[in-house]
């Protein structure tokens, strides 16, 4: 079976696939850290994986504060913070 890129060796193609796979995994990890409210870990991971941050630290911290308010039963505080973050929600 011919290679899809005749000028590339099988090893080169394997490295390209590995790099793409690694990139996808890194993006998934960064997304998890960001969405679950770990701003310091997300920032450190960005530096180590040479990625751009997905969201500003303030946005991540605000999301974490909203989650904490909900878990603590402070629904009015959570609604107020949520309206400040995104009034259309």
C-alpha cells in the first residue's frame, strides 16, 4: 500500500500522528483544568505544554467563586456573580 505522502517515510508520518495526538491530549487536559476551576494548574500546564491560555485567570476564578457560592447555598450571590460574568445567561 503506498504512503499518503510519497516524500515522507513511515517514521515521519508516525511522528506527525504522535505530535497531533499529544496536542489533542494537551488541549483536553487544559480544557479540564480550566472548566473545573484550577486556574493556577491551568496556567502552569500552559507554560509546560507551550500552549496559549483558553481564558483569562479572572474568568476562571469567577467561575470557581460561582460554584463555591452554589455549593454553600448562597444562590443570590451566585446569580449576581453569574450576571456579572455573562448577563445573557
